[in-house]
């Protein structure tokens, strides 16, 4: 099974220029794919104004008004993460959940030099959610988003590497970034930097690959494994980190192994109990190796991988009140479209999506195929009964008229 970029593209993939080229890089998608992706760091100056995605005002709103709970925020200082109890508390009558963010405690930690890390902004801040979804669709890999808010002349974390690629977008203030080449190329998620503390500390003493100050509008791409440390300069620094949770050949191998082992469950010889005693297993191991190799050669992990890929992303938001109103008011002229980021696929007569699957009669398949193109349709165009069914399933959403 090939692991080229196109193998990871779902039907929502964007043709032509997308957010990668217009907001994150200035060298073009093809050159980025061939010369940079997964292999080397890339600094791009003044590539975009990111104020539409995030801001200092957004930070204050999320912390002081949204009732966020852990783990949507971490606090770090001097290279260590502070305990949740140091910045959480109940929120008073009617909201006594104990792990809500305490804005007074956070202010005191921040004023004392701590970095605030707003996590999973692709779930809590709409502009970032939309942007992350588009980028994930273009790259074919899951994307998460965190924001780092660091007081002047402070750093939240010491030299380390991530087990996923990142795009760093400088939002406000400036930050000095010191980048070193990997001590372990392409680390897997089970190979964190903490397993190589000594090697990381030694490598950080060498001459930096990049030593620069990021200013608002600058973007930095780092493949997984590249060492980095960052320190705010004369003002509060806010940067957004888009984490790319890379699918790897190893991940595909895991799915292939799972598929092969599932196949061996149906083999009576493999279910047979081993002989008494622990001696003379060489023959058994040879037989097992032969049957396992045959199962691997006969297995196709595509469906298992696709289920895992669907599970790594979320569909576009769905408002239950608005959706119910649209269903109740459905008529021949109602405009509808496929819900975003569903990773919808037709497998024979079955529509498989992130929100479940539906089977259709042959007469409905032409209409289902048309809606997968992503265009806006009238209920009459697809069939009112079909549209009603798909809206109730959360597959179609209304379009404002």
C-alpha cells in the first residue's frame, strides 16, 4: 500500500490553492511537499496576518468568560508544568465543578512569569476550528491547535522535541526560537523526548540550525523530532502552534498487523493449545511465522486505517436547535449541503461517515453521489424524503437563504 500524500486525501480535499499556500508558506505546495515536508525546518517571514485567527482579546475571553476546564489549559514555568490545582477552583453557586480555570490564580501565575498554554483550540475557538479543519483536509493528517502566551523575557519549556510536526504562527509580540536538528529522526508517538533527555541537552549546546526572533505574521514549520526552545522578548508573546499528527508507515504497519491477527482468529490451527512443557517450540514458532506471513500477505488494512483516520477528526459543528428548525421547515426549495469534515465515502450502497453509516436503495445512489461533491442542492434536486433522512442523521445541514 502506497503512503503517498494522495492516499490520505478524502473527498473533502481542496483542489487548487488552500490555506497551506495562502497562509503558511510562500514556496508553493509542490516544492514544500518535495523539499520540506517531514524533512527540514522552514522559516517564512511575513507570510500572513493571523489576527483573524487569534488575539490577546481571545485569550482573555477564553480564560475569564468561557468556564474552561482542564485539560484545556496548562501552565508552565522554568521548564516544568505546574499542577492543575495551582490554577483551578470551583466557580461558585451552580458551577461547583472543581477543575474550572481560576482567572485570579492564572493572573498571579502569569504575572510571576508562567506561560499559559490554551490547548485544543480547534474545539473551543471557531476561527481556529475552521482553519484547522481546512488544513487537515489539505494535508490529509489530523491537526490540533494550542496557543502559548508567554510573559516578557520568559520561556515556558526547555529544549525538547515533539512527536508531531508543527506550524508555529506568531500572533502578537516577539519570540526568540532556537532550533537544532534531531537526535532521533521521525520519532513515533511512543518515543518522547523525555526518553532522550541527555542527548537532547547535549545537542542543544551545539550551534543552532535556526536562531531567530519571530514577529507577528511569521510562520515556522518544524518536522517532528526537531529540537526547539523559545523565549518571549520585550513584550507578551502569543503564538499559535498547529500540531500535525502525522500518519506514518509504522501506523499502517500496525493496522496491517491488526488485520492479519484478526484473520488468524478464524484459523483452527492457530487457536490450538501449545504442547505441554516449554521445550521444543522451534517447530511451533516456524509454523506460526509461516501462517502469520501468509495472513499479512492476504490482508488489506485499508478499511481499518480509514476507520482510524475518521476517528482522529471531528465533523463540522452541528447546532441541534437550528438543525431541528431546518428539519421541521423542510420544503422543496430548502437549500442543503453536506456537513463539513465528515470524511464521507460511498462503499457500494453504504454511506460511511464520521457520524455513522447509512444504507441506501439503488434509486437513491445517484443523489447521494451528487451530494458528495459538496455543492449546495435544493431538497427537490435530491429528493425531499432523502434529504429529511440525511438531515436527521446529521449528514446534511441547511444553507442560509
